[in-house]
């Protein structure tokens, strides 16, 4: 899998991704501490609002920005977004009002909503062979999983030496290094985009292509499955660890680590798995595993027994979500043309995050009012609906179908 790092352009872009992810991880910790300083016991409400603002930026800003910057050089877009993020990170230590957090988070996440789809759409241009691209997807998945595990550890170590305000400086440094890596990368020539139609037409192009193609309609449904499993873990693990099983913060970290480990196992195995089975087979299997895992979590919440079994279920959920996430960009790569690639990756970015606007409140609010069993049961039902829809929308036999979405069709 590491062979793909021999490609100089990809190696630099991957390095940019890793350092930006680490900076984002430090930002998450620092933002929580800043919210506590400003709001005290209401810090959770502040962070919840900030996360909602983040998702809204991802869903609604990303398509608009993709349409606005589609004719600009990719380097300009990526470096500009990194510099905006670095500037916002540097300004956060000077915040003294809660509304300022909301405003700066919106601008920062809008920059991220510009950077990430543009970055993702660039990789299949740099790595034209599908095997190399699959390895890159696995590395990217590993980077996300390792960031979720290592960023809190790195932040905790730094906090023994510096104040949390200095973590924002680390975040800024991560974005600046990312920008430097992009600037020094020699990119292949990208054909000029044929720009046609109104801003609304270009903004919705990716979503309209999704709705036309069976494989992408299936991906839309599977995004909901991923959001259900991820929401249960990210929102309610703390409740399972500290309340249901009356454990410690160490138990909380262990449970999250099990989820990340399950995801990493699949990410490591994906290149060889996808040589033997189709994308559809692996992704539909993930769509079956996740609802079963969530339902098992509901049973454990009901009985309050077997902490080791919960850890196993969390690992299985991590594996199931990774079965869907890791191959998903291959579907976009096959369906895209030079004119639609950016639109498709942006649509996936927005549509996948839109699911979290639904599943995060279900996991949090139902869990708080009706208990963890009810929250997990609702998420299990919702994820089952998503899996069945994917099975229906993406029929067997279309695993390798390459439907070329010409810009003329989209008019």
C-alpha cells in the first residue's frame, strides 16, 4: 500500500493532508477548552452549536464554492483555503464572546468545505491507475483514523507544557505546512473546465448526476448508514463508558480506539479485498454489518452487561463504516469526466455530511430523553432503511458499469 508514496506529487499531497488533519485535531481540543472558559457548564451547548454550524457549512457552502472556484487553478484554491484556515486559527485565542466562536467556526469550516472536495478531486488526476488510487484511498482512511486516535494524545502532551491557547498556534502551523506542501507540488495539467449554465445549475450538477446513476444513488443511501453508525459512536460512547458501565475516561478512550482499530483493519485490507470482490459487494456488506452492530448496541444498553462485547461491537462498527467509506471515491472516479469531477466530489462531501444533521440529533437528543436503548434502536431502523435503499437503488450486475455523465445530459 505504501508503494503509492513513491509518486512525488501524491506523497506531498498526502503529507499536506496529514499535517492539516493533525492541526484540525488540535483545534478540536482547544476549541472545547475555549468554550468551557467562556461558557462554563454550558460549554456543551456551545460546542453542539459549533458542530451544527460546521455541518451546515459543509452541506450548503461546499457546492456554491465549488461552482465559484471551478475555473481557478487547483493550487490557488487549495493554498487560499489553507491560508484562510490558518488566519482563523490564529485569531481564535483572542475570542472573548461566544458569538465570535460561531462566526469564526463558520468561516473556517467554509474554507474546509472548499479545500476538501477540491483536494479529493485532485487525487485521481495525480494517480491515474485505479490500483494506485485504491491504495491512496486506504492511506487516506488510515490518516483519518490515526488522527482521531493520536490528536487527543498529542494535545494532552502539549498541554503539560503550554496553555491551550498555544494549541491554536499548532493548528495554524498545520495549515501553513499544508499550504507549503501544495505550493511545492508539481501537479499534472488539468484540462480547463467547460463552464456552462447558471450558478444554480453548476451548484446542483453533482447532485443531479448522483440522482441519475444507480451506483451513486446507492452511495447516497449508504451515506446514511455510515452516519448512523458514526453518530452512535461519536455522540454516545461517553454515555456507554461512563454511565451505562460506570467506567473511566480510560474506558472511553479504549472504546473509541476499538472503533478506530476496526476501521483501520479494513483500510489496510481494502486494496487486496477490492482485487477479489466488487465495490458493491464490499459496500453492501458494510451496509448489513452496521445496522446489526447498532442493534446489538441497543441490546447491550438495555441489559447493561458485557463491556468486552461492547468493545467488540465498536470494532465491528468501525469495520462496517470503513467498508463503505474506503471504496466510495472509486465510484466517483469512474463516473466523473474532467468537467464533472469537482462537482461529483463536492456533492458527495455535502450529501454525506447532510446525513449527520439528522443522525447527530437523534443520537444525542433521543439518548438524553429516552435512553441509549431507544437512541440505538432508532439509528438501527434508520440505517436498515438506508441499507435496503442501497440494495434497491444499486442493482446487482452494475458493479463495474461506467456511465459517463456528459455535461450535455445535465442541461
